[in-house]
């Protein structure tokens, strides 16, 4: 929705307005419709506005309370603001605007930090509470909206993006070598509050904080998706369907055009079908637009066509050559501030650009469904191991046979791997086993000749104990990996084109319901996301509801690096700056490229990681 910045001078000196304005300028893409700065002595607040609700000047920020005690800057949406407004009016509050910022400010004034538990939405906000002499802030339950913090000598800086902290002129960028090592050796991204920039951290998802103006800082969690007890409603599928319909209804509250990113999969199809029902009920004019990436190597035409036939949505296809995607990599990395996971991030960037060209300002997307509802293939083995661990090997075998009959493969091998997984999980409690596993992991890292060994000392060995049971694994997927990475990529890609993305599957009521159910509602027999499949029975095309494969927005990088992108990636690897890199063995990576191009090996992931990291480091000016 917007971009926010804040600068606090802990020495009590007045904050220069020019500094806040400079930080805001770096976030102009997040809010092209309006800008505002409020300076109150040692506290400077800045705001860039993307107008979604209450398009009038009354939605301007920074916004003051009527008594002047509070000033807020707020990035996000409070979807239940209509209901909260009615409740607060009953308590005597009066409102000047029709938007959600005014409601959020009143909610804090009425309930203090307890207001967070009442909010349904995505947010990152800061409130200067003059009566208490604190800066209060929070980030939504899942971290959909970003907020970064840097503590300098005598200053604390907050911003929606890292680049705005750099624009303050107070922070001098340095690489966080530990995060670099975790990424280059282990492909880990956004798994903690740390960033690639030394001393710049993210406010954790589901947290709130208070900063007193003398520098005292307190941070706490207000949300835990695992705290829900496993109590099932009488009809979980019907309960989920009803709640999903309501979540879609509140997520479509907007004063601007709303569109949908459509992949042909279960999640985006569920969203588009529900959006079409609501679009029709509201008697809105014009067709609902669905933006779709087409790669001929991953043909989802049948599923997309069935969905369009049911919804009447207008398909807006994105077709790009591999070269066009690759040439946009510098722009994508500049918008992200940090490296990305794959070329799929480039597809997302251009889908948002396509929506912007069609004057759509809000996109509904399916992020979160896989992590909450059990969408990834790895969750099957976790479920089978869980059943064996519970003393139900016969149930595990039946599920494995059902899965194998539908997907192919060898059921006996799958069962043996599940048993091995149970044994390894049990051994993790042994410090001796963990130490041995750590040494083996370290040895494999050393054997990876494409990286110089200097970074190895930055890694932690042995690795932490992995969670046991599908419920814990899903919780880790939501809070640690991969969801935080996907949310970061989604936010930067959309805001680079001044578009707001809304994620109905991360309505916290849906998440609470899903975590209250047993694992059999996530993975059952050959089916992933079993709860969603049952909830969408009769609501989406049966061809999509019953499909077994999963694509998303894939790219065929392995083929591209052998063909149309071979010369481009070769140019990066043979560049003199790459050969002088303190991170890579350029000779080894060049040999990997030739082996890949000849078809002797598949090094696509490694080649993309090395090339994009180098391009990102060079453009960001960060040194080792």
C-alpha cells in the first residue's frame, strides 16, 4: 500500500526534515499518490501513499489524532476496519475519514497494544505516542508488510525497505557475511530477522515494540499460529469454505480496481472463482482481470481455460522470452535490495508490471496456502513419518500405496525412506549424532569447490534440531522458510510497480482453523491440501480441484542456461570483477557452466545463485 520511514535522534536533537525527505524519495515507487513528513523534535516520520481506501485528502499521512497526542504512519490494510469502526463509534470515537488508518489510530487509543489482536489485515505501522514519550510499532502476524530497523550511534531508523535506511546518509552499508554464507552454501534466505546488510534487521512477523526516546527498546510477540488447540469443527471443509468466502469478501474491499494472478493451480483458481462470485454480486461493471504467465514448457492451458469459462474473467497473458526475463534481473535485484531464490521472482516482477499497465492497483494472490494447508511434495514424507512415529505403520503404508498408485514410483522405497526419516529424527536428540552430522555437513560444504572456503567459518555447526510432526513442519514453513522469503519477493515486486498485493489465504482466521485440524486434513492418500480440495468441491472447476501436479509460475532455467541464456550467464562468469570475487572460484564455476551446457550435469541453480549474487553485490556497492 505505502512506504514509511522514521528517524529518532536519541540525543534529543531535532531531526532534519531533509533527511526524512531523502529517505522518502527512495520509496517513491511504494506511494506515488501522495507524500508527507512530520517532525516533532527528535522524531521524524515520513510517508509515501498509494491510495487504495479513502482516495480523498482525508487519508493523508502522517495522520494526527484529534487531540494531537498521537501521530501514525501506516503501511497496509485493516480488512475488518468497517466492523471495528462501528464498535469504536459505539465507544464514543468519531472519525474524519472513511479509511482504515483513522480506525487503526482510534483502536490504539482505545485499547493500546491490545488492539493488535483485534486486527484482521496486513500492516507495518509506527505511532508516536507523545503522552507516553514512546514510538510504538508493529508488524502483522505473518510479515506480509515489511519493516526494517537500524540502530546507529545516537539514532534509530525504521523503513519499509533497506534502501531507505541507506538513503538517510547515516548508515554505511556492510555485508553481513553470515547471511551471505547461509545463502551461498545452503540456499537459505529470509530465515531470521537478519539481512544481508550488517546491523539492519527486520522487525519479526507477529511482533510489536516500543522505543522510548531515550533509547530503551522492548519487543514482544503477540501471535503464535501453533497456540491453537487441535479441535475440529463438525464439518471442517464446510467451515473452511464459509470462512474463505468471508476472507475473500473483506480482502476485496477497495476503492480501486482489483485483479487476480492466475497460475491454473488450486490456490489462484479458488481465489479467482470466489472473486468472480463476489464481483457478480456487487454488480461491478467491467470484467475481472486475471494475469497469467505462459511458458510453453509448462502448459496449464486446460486448467486456465476451465477457470475462465466458469468465471468469465478476462485473461491477460504475460509472454516473455528468456532473454527479456534475464535482462530485467538488475532491475529486480534493485527493487528487492537482497538476492532472490530463482528466476520465478523475475516472472512475478513482470506480472505486476503487466497489471500496472492495465491500471490495476490491487492484486489478489495465493501465497501462504501451500505452507498453511500442506501444498509441497515434501509434506507427504513428513506425514508418513508422523504416522509411523505414532505407531500407525499400517496407515502410513496405505497412504504411501495410494500416493504411489496416483503419482508412480516404488511404494516400498518410500516406506523405507519414511522409516529412516523417523530414525534420524530420533537420533537428533543426541548431541553426539548432531555433532557428527554437523561435521559431515561441513565436509560437504568444503567439497563444494565453486565457493572459496573463507566463508565456511561463518556457518553454525551442528545444525539446529529439525521439527517433528507435520504440524510443526508447517509452522516452520510459515514462520521461518519458505513463506517469509516469498512474502518479501511478492511485496517488493508489487510495490516496484505501485501495486498492492492481498493474500486471502493468510487471513489469520483461516490459518487458525487450519492449525486446529489434524494432519489428515492437510495430506491424505495421494492428495495435498486435502482441506482446501474438499472445501472447494463444487466451487471451482473439477479439473483443477482434482489435479495432482503442481506448477505455480515455473521457469525452465536448466534449458535456458544451455541455450538462449548461455552467453549471458557466461559473460557474467567471465567478467574480470567476477574472477576477482572473494566468494567464488570463477574457474570452477566456468567449468560447471560448460558441463551444464553440454548436458553432462544440471548446475542451473548454482549458476543462477552465483550470477545474481555477483550482480547484486556489484550494484549495491557492498564489500566483503
